[in-house]
C-alpha cells in the first residue's frame, strides 16, 4: 500500500513509500530537502524490511535540529506498520 507522511521539523515536506504486507519498503520518495542525499537514501533502502530501516535511521539529527529526514522516515514507517498491523 502507498503511504504519504507529512514531515515535521525538516526541509523535506513529505515522504511517500510503498509498504508490502511483509513489511518490505519500496519506492521511497521525499518531497523537498536535499535532493541528492534523499534520492540516495531511497535507493539504498529499496527492498529492505521497515524494522531494519528504523534501526538505522531512528534518532538521526540534522545539524542543530532534533530530527532529520531519515528520522522522519522512521516515524513514517512506524505509522504505516501500525495502520497495517504489521509486526
């Protein structure tokens, strides 16, 4: 299923991605933010399980901000997994 998450506190305004029933994440796209870096994140995590992505991105910060686009991705994945009832 396709999800879109409105970010908070970062340059990217939203993150969209597909999450399969088994928790596999595909087609991650960020709107706004550091275009090259965010394309790279999407490419690097293509086909990963959401738990593995969260383990690597949760808590990352950007400069003086308490969050980052990667951290916001972890939040988006948690919301999607909860909605789908994926463990």
